[in-house]
């Protein structure tokens, strides 16, 4: 009995070791597969190099979708596009059309192939199309809107090309200057009562007189929800679950970037609370998205991550948020939105800083996922 028990124990130990080896091997394979889906996914570009143009265009477009939120990952772009269709099929269609129109325009006029493949000519067109849909008062499925969507998205490529020749001298990104310019020009040209392309006028974040502290306490849950929506509002998405999917897409690309996205949105919401902006702006995430963009740009993307640049990112988020409130009050008087002018200008100024923080700055050609910078 003793001998058979020993044999059974040896056999059991052998099986246990085999199971552990198998599980550890399977775990490593799963982890390796997940790591292939994170970061910039450069291996996808190598794989698509000799594939059909339609497949290449899809990857370029998905990178352009992710570029809106400072990511460079086609899988993240696919998740974001799914979130937009989940929130509104019409907005998803407009965004898809915008990114394809601008990317194809860049291919036709012979823009730099590396820029096209990296999605740099797609994200401005997508933002233009999304904002045209959001501000349109004609309602969803107004097919005539596709005309300015395609035209405005294509024009972004020309602005991007012209601005890049100027900003490259200081090693600055063109960012979303084309989008901000085109959407303001479009809204100024059409006007709220245009018979073909009417739109809702933007309202300034008017303050509430005599706001009581008890009102703030009773709405903290809505304010917290607004912080999450601040990430989704980068894509003009005001629904909670699609916004969480967008945040998950950023997390897939870079956990550090996702953390700064949430942190920046919280900072922007705090800035809105301190200025007593309209409650709708707080609850919908409109107070947070510029702070989110400003925080992400500095917190590991364009600067090497450290405790100094982390504090720098928080300062950038505050400056972006307060600048957004000021610009919204100014432009709102004539019915225009501030869009992402605040975050764009703030990030550009931060990149021009001199002194000890300039040593942490990463050259534009070497910018990757924050974990790899």
C-alpha cells in the first residue's frame, strides 16, 4: 500500500507540474497576444505593405480615428468607431465619411506617404464631420449635409499641409488647427437660419447666480459621470457607455495616456465648478474634454514621463480648461463654439517652453506610446 501510494504521489506531482507549465505557457501566449494589440502596432504596417489598397486605406483610416485622442493604434480606432456607431449611427457614418474623405484627398494630392499611413491626414477630417453633425439643426439622416462634410474634410488636408511647412521649423505638431479653423468658418458661412445647412448656435457657459452648496452635494454623482463623459466629448459623444468604450480604446493603446485622460477631465470639471459654469456643461462632459486633451499631450506623449512632467500635465489641464471657459464665453456671444482651441493653443505653448522642462521634450519624429518614449 505504501509503495502504491508513493507511485500515486509521484504521478500526481508530475501531472501538477505539467498543468502548471501548460498554464504558464498559455498565460505567456495570451499576454504576448495582448501586447501585440497595444502601443503603435507597427507590425500591422509591415503586414499591410503589399496588401490591397482598400485594406491599407482601412488601416490608415482607423489610425486617423485614434489620432483624434492622441493614440496611434488601428485597433483602438476600430473600438472608437464602434463606440460612435453605438451612440449614433448617423454620427458614426459622418465620422467614417470624414476620415475617408480627408485620407483619400491626401493620397490624391500626393502628401507624404508616412503621414498618410500614420493617419495624420484623417483625424482633422473626422472631427470636422462629427461637429457638423452635432451642430446641425436639420436632424439626423439629412443627406445634404454630406456635401459640406466631404468638402470640409478635404480642405483640412490643404490646411494641414500648409501649416506643417511653418510649424516644422519649430518641431511643432499641426494638431487640430485645421479642424478648429474649418468648423468655425463653416458655422460663420452658414449661420443658424441657413435654408440648406441650419445649425444650433453655441451658448456661452453662463454662470448661475446664487448657487447653493447643497445643490452641488446633491449632484456629485452627475459631476462624476461628467468626468467620464469628458473623454467621450473629445469625439462629441455624450453617452456614458460609448464614452467608456472610448476610454477603453485609449487604455489599450497606453494605460498612462488613459490615466491622464481621466485626470485631465477631472481637472477640467474642477475648473468649471470653480467658475460656476452651467450645470449642463459639467454633467455632459463639455467642461472636461479640453482639460483631458491638454493633460494627455503633456503627460507622457510629447514629454518623457516623470514626476515633473506629471505636475506639468496637471498645470496644462488647468490652463486648457480655464482658457476653454474664457474662449467659450467670448465666442458664445456670436453663437460659435470654442471647440478644442484651448487645448490646442495650450499644448503648442507648452511645447515652446524653455528651461529645465524643455529637456524632457520628445522630438516629433520620435513620439510613440508614452510607455515607449
